[in-house]
């Protein structure tokens, strides 16, 4: 399989991710995925209802790593950041360029490679979430909640919402329509 969702070395590709942050996202994603699966797996990335099946690999977490990420809520959130950012990179060629401020209706700003350095005019807001267990309907429901959250955000930049379902092996991305 040619397409791969890459959580490795994200700090080298995404300006908004330092090595420790990218590493923590990678660790958290491994813990979340390892709850249900053995590496490698196929994951469906659905971008505005256009589906691609991609490969995802990770190193099985050891006991220390699992203990460090024992809080299921925090682990799901951190793992989702890594997986959704990697999905936007793979699907749209966009990279995390800056962490978003509270109230913007987003977690990160994403843009083309090299974008977002001087200003954010060529960037999108990215709202991220994750669902540890639950099927496709749970992922779709959370995606609709995240779309609504991004719509309410205090920003004029366009937005995309992304949700990963770890047990479902599904990432859903959706452009956020502007409220009229």
C-alpha cells in the first residue's frame, strides 16, 4: 500500500510541532490504537466523503508508556491531534503551522508547506477530536459537533474539522461551512 499515515518525525514536517510535542502525540496515538489493534492496520481517511484506505504503523507501547498515558481522555485527545494532523498532511498536503488561540474554534492552523510564517492568510483553522471506542456513527456525531464548534469560533479564517475513531480505524475530515 503506497499511502501511509505517518506519525513519525512530524516535528520535521510541521512547524507547529516541536519534537517533544510530536513525540507525545505519537506515543498517545500508539496507546489508543494498541487498545484495539496490532500494527500495521488499514485506516480509512474520509475527506469530505471521499474515502482513501491508508496504512498506519506504530510501535507497541511498553508498560511504562501505557502507565504514562493511563488517563483515557487525555490520551485520546493527544493521539487525535497526531492522527488528524497526519491525515490533513496526507489528504490535503497541509501542515500544522501554529497552535490556535482559545476561542478561535480550532486547535491548530494548517497551511501549505512554508505557509503561516508571516501571517495566516493562506491557512485554515483545524478543529480536532477523537473517539476511543464506538462505531462510525459515533465518529460522525463527534464530527458534526466539531463542525458546529468551529463555526462558532471567533475567526474569519475558513476551517476544517477532523475526528479519528481509534477502534473504528476511521478518520473523518470535513470543511466547515461558513454560517450565513
